[in-house]
């Protein structure tokens, strides 16, 4: 059984990474651009971890994004886009919390816990 089959956090991570890339181009403040780059890099790391586990369970990792990226892209104004990115990050936290009890594998559980802690610090 593939514990990653029903929940697709990778799509949210991909959407978040693309949204960060888009927002970094618009951000005027260097500190905001740096924070967005940090979030983007963290998302890339988490995507890689999830892809490894998907492969371990004989799945095929996807580069698809959730509809969230298109939603963020359609929003005008950087403040509104940033607010939408924060909501996306919150959905990732919720999905990770949902996945933890169903991990069924020590390595997967450990990495999901790590990803959750990473997001809760940000």
C-alpha cells in the first residue's frame, strides 16, 4: 500500500515553489525576496524527499501543481498574493498533519515530521 497515494502534498509544494518564484520577481524589498527564496528552497527540498518516498512505494513522482498556483497567479497585487501563499503553506501543514498517522513506515514518518516542523518554524 502506498501511503502517499491519496494525499498529494507534492502538488502543493510545487505550487508554492512556483508562487515564490513569481513573487520574488515582484518584491521590492530584499528581505522579502530572501524569505521567498528560503521558502522556495525549503519546498524544493521537501519535494525531493516526497519524490524519494513515492519511488520507494513504486509510484511515479509528478511535477504537476495544484490549482493553487493558478489562483495565486490570477490575483493582482503582491500583498494579496503573499496572503494567498501563506494560506497555501497552511494547507501544506494541514495535509502533513493528516498524513502522519497514516505513514505506516518509519522513514516516511520521520521525513513527514521533519517537513511539518520545518513549516511550523517558518
